C-alpha cells in the first residue's frame, strides 16, 4: 500500500499501482516532516525549481544536491521530495515503512522514485528496501534509482550556475548573441569580452550554461579560461 498527502492536505491510503496511475505525486507535499536535528550542518530548506517555477521542500543537503541535478535534467518536468510512503510485510511478519527521498515526473509521462546514498555507499538496510522499491516501481511502469553523491567539483560548479537559473538572467537578444559567439569552442572570458560588459554578460552566460544552451567541462573547476561551446550535451544529467 502507498500513503500520501494530497494537495488538499488530506492523508490518503491507496494501492500503489492506483497511485502511480491516478495521482500527481509531484503536486503532493512530503508524507513525513523534515525535522531539524541539532548539530547537523544542513537543515531542511526550499529549492526554487527552474523546471516548474515552484518551491521544492527538501530535508537535507544530500537531498538538495540531488534535487539540484534533477532540476537541470531536461528529461525531468517536475520534482517532489518524499511525497509517498510504502508499507509492506517482510517474510518474518514485521511491517516495513519506507518513503523514497525523491520523486520526479519524466517528460515521457512516467515517474521516477529515488533514494539518496548519503556517503556513496549503500547500507544493507537501504539495499534491502531498494530491492522492494525497484520491484514496486517496475510493476507500475516507473523507474527507481539509488542516487550517489555527485562529484564534489561538479556539485560546486552546479551550485554556482544554479544561482543564475532564474528567468531574470535569460538575457533576451544577448543570449542569442552568446550562442553565436560560442558556436566555436573558445575560452569563457574571450567570448564574454566580445559580447560586452562582463558585469552584464556573465549572468546571461551562466544562465545559458545551467539550461544547456551552452556547455563547459563541469568536471573541472569553472574559471575564466574554461572552454565554452554552444549546443552541446549538458553535464551532470540525472
């Protein structure tokens, strides 16, 4: 069975296959609260999604990093954190409850459930639950993944570019000129200076890098001499 809280804040319990087929989980709030734990570096927060223009409530820094990557993935059209909880009985008769960390709606219409491996290793507890989640997702025509932490350099670069993800940095005519200037791979600073005042140009270029209109090797630290190119696949897609 699957438990969720609908947009009207009513708690509901349904067969999982019916939920997957009938319920827009991306519009549902977290099925469990995100507590603030003393001594933790990261607290729960909100991520403004460039994909949907709405806030996504996350529970930890690990979840935030994965939400950030999903928000940049062109195959994702909506994101939610812990919108559904599953309940099942193990062979020994004990009941298990598990709420996957993330849910995403894919452009093709299917859903994705995901859990975050906080330190790169999958614990035995998560491994057991992941096997059940993978089977449940497959039964409904969905996907399930255990997401490992992104490379630290990639994560740092994406956090920087995410600061320019809002449409106010789109740039209009300047963005079109940037695509032409970087049609041939060239160092970032050279293209920026050709386009005009760096104070005005950098935000537009960073916005284009976030949205995949421009690309750069994000596995290395961003710097002024990094090579930027127009119309290349994006790094760090989920």
